[in-house]
């Protein structure tokens, strides 16, 4: 009986995805990539095994990366240019900047409630 038979389908899928990335993106030979995928899956199982975890969708990760890029590029006057560049409305840019400014302030200062 192999480790694949003893693991849940989700863990097998995690190992397979990790191995695939290592093969296609990193150029690792298939046998080493498969073993590394197995090790990555084991590390994840050891770290969060037994817990209910939320995995965000790829779309939400991409939106977050876009929002971070907009925040880095924002200079205080380029709302319209950023909206055009990222294909969103200027209203969305204003809201995003307001949210990112609040998050940045909280990261820097923490919760100042006494």
C-alpha cells in the first residue's frame, strides 16, 4: 500500500500540484519533483493537520496582488491612470486606497484603543 492509498484525496492533490510546479516551473526531474511534492504535503499535514482551514480562491489572491500593486503605484494624484491601467473604476480606486491606507496605518500603529 503506497502513501497515496493512505492519504486523503486533498493531500494527494496537494502533493501532485507541488510536484507539477517543481517539474514545469523549476525544471526538477520527475522523480525528485514527486518526492519533493510528497515532502511538501507531509509538512503541510504536520503543520495544519486536523484543523479546518480556508483556502482562498485564485481570483481573490490575484485581486489582492493587484490591490497591493495599485497601493505601491499610488502617488496621491494618479487615481484615473491606475483605474485605466487596471481596468477598474476610479471609485473603486478611491475605496481601495482608503482601505489600504487604513490597513497600513493599523500595521504601523496597531490597535490604539485603551
